[in-house]
C-alpha cells in the first residue's frame, strides 16, 4: 500500500481486542480445513485406496480430499460429464435476404402470434423448425405468393449505455490473463506479485473490485504518476484535465462496504523506473491493469441500436443493428499488444449486426409500410451446443461466484462475497489438483479436464461423503464462521458441531462398502481415456488397512 495509507492505518488503529472474534473465526477456518482434510483423506485412502490402485494396476493409491479442493474437482468432473451426455439437436432457421439503399442484410423468421406456425409442434423454438422439410415448406408457401414484397412493419431505435467494468481483483485479472495471454492463474499471481514488489501496483491478493474512499481522495497521485507511462500518457493527461477524477469517490467504483482487507488492484503511479526491467509478459499484464484503471474515469460507451421487423407474405422477419456512436471508456481499452481489437464487437449479441453510422442514418428514413428488396429466402442449419469446459481463468471466477450453484437462498447469500477458497489460495488449489493428477491443464488453451484418476476419486467421494463435492458444505460452515466473528456463537460451539460432523461422516463410511458399485463406475469412465491400463488385480472388497 502507499505510505499515506499505512500512516492512516496507524492513526486510525483500533484496539486489538475488537478483533478477538475475527481472530477466532480465522483460526477455526484453518482447523476446519485441516481436520476435514486429514481425517477424510486418511479415511478414504484406507477404505478405498486399494480399490483405486487395483483398478489402475498400481501398487498403492492415496485419496487426497479437502473442503475446497474436492468441491473444485466436482465442478470439473460434472462439467465433463455434462458435455459427454449432451445430445446435439439440429434446428433449421428461415432467413430472408433483404436490401435497402444498396446495402444487404438479413431478417430471421420467427413464429410470433400472428404467424400460421405460432405454437406449432413442428417448431424447435420460435425461430426454427425441428425438420428441414418443414422449413422448406414455409419457404415454398411464401414463394407461392406473387408478388412477394417485404414491407416494414415496425422499427424501434434506442440507445444503450455501457459503463466501464469494475476494477480488477485477483480473480478477474487471472481470468483476463488466461484469455489474453494463455497463462495459468498461478503464473498471473507470480507476475502481479512481481509488479507489487516493484511498487508498480497495489496488493494483488484481493477480492475487492472497488476503491476505498480514502484512496479515492488521493487518486490524483496515481494519475499523475501515470503521466510518465508512455503507453498511456495521453489518457492520463486527458483525465487530469477533466473533472471525473475529482468525483470518483461518489461513483460505483468506490465503496468501503465492499472492501474487507484490501481494495482493488490498481497502478500506484510509482516505480515506473522498473518498467525497463520487466519481461514482455509482465509489461503486458501491467498495461492491462493500467487500462482497466484509467477506463473508470471515462464516460459510458454509447451504442445506437435499431430493431427492424419486416412483414413478408404474412410472416414476420427480424433484423437487429448496432453501431458505436460514442467511444467513451473504450478509448482506454485499445491494448498495444493486440494487433487489432474491434471494441465495437464488445458485448454484441449473436443476433445483432454491426453496421456503420451511414447505414444507420439510412435506416432511420424507413417507416411503417416502406418497401424493401427481397434477395431470396434460405434455410440456415444450426445445432445446440454443449456447455463449455472450464478454463483456468473461468474456474477461478466460478470459484469466486460458487454461490450461484447453491439453491438455498440463505446459504447462497452466505458466500456471495467470497465464494469457495480465497484470492490467495484459488490458484494454488488448481495447482494441487494438477500435482495430484486429478485434473489436466492444456497450456495452449488453458482448458481444464479431469483425468481418469480424478473421475475415480470423484466417484469415491460421491459414494461416501457426497457433501464434499458441493459448495453448500462450504457455505454452511462459512455461515457458522460468520456467527463466530460476530460473537453470536462461541468457538467451542462451532468446534462441537465440526467434530460431530466429521465423526458422523467417518462412522457412515466405515459402516458401508461401495467397492463393487465403484468398479462399475470406474468402468464407465475408463472408456473415455485411451491410455487406460487394464486392471491387474481383483478389487479388495474395501479393506481398511490400505496404503496411504
């Protein structure tokens, strides 16, 4: 942090007794992670380690589990299995080729209320048919009408404002670096730690995406420092000449309530002499942080949108256009390391067509009843897509936002601001899963996939201590830790519940035997791994004296 911030902290220091409950909560979190990890890892290794080893043809196999690590493994395996079980569904859309003022564009047919196919069982959705022949039948019905003249039925114009995104916390930065530079979260953390140690950026291990009010008051110092940063000097000059930086404390980018330990990652405006000693990658990451920071001082980007509905033979065809009319914050987002980045495409929906301002002006001349030229009617085949695999970056964000996976509203709210793991540990958790050979990381694409061993461990846990795979477990214990921090319950009460939970789960595993059920599950996943070794020994029947 800056010297001013450190001095302010000393001046406003609270009595340490005010942190007793918070300290107890942090200590209990460490005990919880340790007790769950050490007990359940030993338990499952002794109970089912030999079963896994026998199937893989290895001498022994430990089973390493943890409150957060196993939950992340569950997310990766479940996503992989969703992709495998996904059945692609083809559908067929009817497209009209249209022309106006010398410009060609498309209109997509939809079965709206006035359509002869409204609510028809032949439809896949309102904009497509299940079978190609039904789509062709619609085209034939339209072509049978003579003359077939497209007429404007409705046209709507509206402006859309898009604000600069919030500042970087570690998770957001790790996700963008995975997308931009194809580096792992652990590599991103190492780079930004280097930048921090060279006094170029603020503390990196933060979950906050906003400034504190104290920092907002002194933000001009950061901006003036960036006037010495050649790549963004013009932007810093322009911002300081304006008034927006003086009001940043009253915007959504400043919020003391959203900060627990540290505010967002921003450039300090100091240490710029160290830039010459940075690697190419570190320099790019620094620029990424700087541009995100500078963007918050610019106004919204403004898009003009036009929605056109064309009537052809009693059916309605829809066209959507989008053009950037005011660059706003996007002016700060032209990264030097991209050959060409069309910011106008940022946030564009699939059904929208990017057009130039001149054509938008021409479209504005249209009114209800205006005639267009019909170039033809055609069928476009599409198919549904399976969910995407996690990348290292998107997994970090998924961990941060794991509350979205929880159905219970109260539990979901409990980890809304923290997710599973912390900004300081999430990259290390992924690294440990790779070291254990439970997941694999494609270094070129940063895509995460489970290994066969990882799927086997998932099946073991799913058939013994299933709650370890779900974020609800973390949320429920985080709820208890919050009560300890607030002084609502004592450390003793929390430990009593924790020890009871571990004992009950341990007794349940010891009193059951899933070895033969697991064998079937191992077989089901084995077919997806080419290098799967054939089992060399029979299953042990769940002996309790397996190898660690």
